[in-house]
């Protein structure tokens, strides 16, 4: 352990020497300094001195920036952020780590490696998700935007899906509705129609929780244009759900929402399904007793007798 620490300090000393100027050396040797800082960071990391490793990576990033080798600077910034991830169990330094990773992602985009930027943003989203859902949504949306700009819609829609689920988890249903619609449009563009059907279910659940039956109904009507939707299991279930909701039939809504089709969706949407209630508390169909059945039969016979001769 002591040997690794001494090794790290030796590399730091060499880096500082490369950065010094003199009468015969007018310009710092940023490239060599960056290399030494990188070696120091690895040595500190191996010695479990992660705060010192982070600082060494930041110094490496600065040297690469001064040398205008920006992709390497971005790598070092991201590495500095990851040192904070593994070194602090209390999560207090995670926002600082996210700042470094976001700076790195901007450098990646500006220097022609957008895929690397999007993946870094995805990692940052996962890192902050347990602590700050709103920030995680922002990072996933940024990652989706980077992928979309590169026409990588499959990767973009995956990021959007993560953002949509977290918006639902935060009960930001207006934003979730917009996000899911964008997902659905992308799945339609790449001709993944079965997933479009599932997104329609998610849309309907979100809109009904927003108490917007008209928007929910519109989503289903628009989906009839999707190949294979009409008559599908998803379509039939949604029609039954909307009918039960519109007629305030709690039994029918409960039956649909507790079917496997709904219960085994992504957890955030499954929770929407299970918790859905019809307006005003709804009404349940009371089972008819034998006496009620007899009275009903007698009433039916009386009606028949009353109109036996016709209406006129």
C-alpha cells in the first residue's frame, strides 16, 4: 500500500516538473504531464485513496484541455466522477460526480463522439436515480436527445422510456403523457408496432389518472391506424377499460386492470393500473338474490301483458 502511495506521489512530482517553464523551455509539456497524472490516479486508486485519485484525474483533465486533446480530457473528467461514486457510501458527493460526467458528455459531443456522450449521461442517470429522480429524468432526456440527433432511434427511445417511468413515479403525469407519446411515435417510426400497443396502454392509464377520459379515448382511436392493433388483445382490453370507466362500472375496470396484460407491465405502470378508480367511487354490480330474480320474472311477465296488444 505504501509503495503505491509513493508511486503516485512520484508521478505527481514528474507531472509538475513537466508543467514548469524555464528560460530554455517556454511551453509546458501538457501531454507528458497528463500521462503522469493519469498514472498517479491509477496508483492512488489501487491504494484506496479515492479522493486523491479524483484530484489526479481532474489535473489530468486540465492538462488535456490545455493541450486541446478534449476527448482525453472528457475521459479523465468522467473517471473523476466515478471515483466519487465508489468512494462515498452516503451519496452526499453524487451531485458533484454528476457535474463532472455532464461536463465530460459535453466534451464528447463537441468533439465528435456523441454515442460516448449519451452512454455517459445514461450512467449518470443510473447513478443519481436513487437520490434525485428529477435530475435522472433530465439526464435520460439529454441522452435520448443525443441519440435522436444521430438517428439512433432504438437507443433514443430506450432512454425516453426510462424518463417516462420516472415521471410517472414522481406523479408528474402531464409530463409523462408527453414523454410516452414521443416514445410511441419513435416506436411507430421504427415499425415496432407491438410495443406501440403497450405504450397505448400506458398512455390510457396516465390519462385516466389525470381524469382526462377524452385524451385516453383519443389515444385508443388513433391507435386503430397501427397495423394489427384492431382486434388485438391490447385493443380489446382497452375498449373494455374505457367502457367500464365511462359507465362507472368498478367491477369491469377492476377486472381489466388486474388482468395479466396490465399487472405484468413495467412496475410504475402496473401501480397505475392497480390503483385506478372510476369517478365518484363507481358502482358495483350487486349479485341478484333468488327473491330478486323471481320478482324480476314477474315484472317481465307484467310488462309483456301490458304491451301484448302493441303500443297503439
